[in-house]
C-alpha cells in the first residue's frame, strides 16, 4: 500500500502519514499533490519547506492481513 510521510518544518504544521491503495504523488505548477481514485486529497506548496518521504514496507518483515 503506498504510504507517504509529510513532515513540515517546526511551527508550520503537523506531520501527516497518508496511505491508500490507490495513492499517487504528482507535481503540478509548484505543488506536490497526493491523489487517490477520487481525486486530489492533499496538496503541499513547493515553497512550504515540507518534505515528503515514501515509506515502503520492509520486505524482511511479514505483512499483516
């Protein structure tokens, strides 16, 4: 399941973990846009100083179902 961690600089917002089976990350006119099958669900301006990290499951650990 695609999972992204959005970390904002101190004092500029709360860190957010976003995950969804259909989650995609795209870049459009200075914005990072996280979308699912229903459309955009989060947009972060490029100049906000936030970092976006994709978190992939550790292949050495068993998955939970």
